[in-house]
C-alpha cells in the first residue's frame, strides 16, 4: 500500500504513474509468464485464459506483442470500453485504475464506474491541497 500511496501522491503533484495500476495504458507493456511459457497481458489476469496472448515456446515476443495480434487488439478494446464506464473526478490521477480491478468490479460484483481508488485518492488529494494551502500562507 505504501507504493500506491506514493504513486497517488506523485500523480497529484504531476509525476508519471509510478506503478502499473495508475499508468493508464498498460496493455501489452506488463506481462505475466507462466512456468509453461504462457504469456498473459498481466500477471493479474493469469486466472483467465481469454487474456492469454500466446506462448514463448511457440512464438517470439515480437509475434506475441505485435500490435495486430487479434488477442491484444481485443484486450485493448475491452480496456477502452471499461474506461468509458468510469466517470471519476480523479481520472487524471488514477488513469481509470487497473484493468484487473475494473474486471473484478464489473464481472464479480456487477459494479461499473469505479477504479476502486476514488476514496483513497480523495482523502490524499484533500490533505495535500490543505497542506499546500498552509505552505502558501
């Protein structure tokens, strides 16, 4: 939780997302690889074979990460769709959060429209703005 706090604070102050969950465009950039060589778009999705991009024993990384890979295209489109359902005043900070969290909220809890970090970001944001106001006085 410390790294997430640090990343949120950094985002509030204008830094890039320090952890993948706040990067905003992680699909195809962070991979999970199983012991048998299966490659997933992220280690958080290794429980769902529909997020499997390929296998390093059968394909090269160039083939697996080819922008025209239909699996990668589908995952990117799905990611964009789930972002559309979120109307968060902190979207510039959270970048709509982690696709896995959006997956869980929509498929497990039947909830859409949240990145899951809004309350934490709100608390940190208000505290930072209050402290910055004190510094200007």
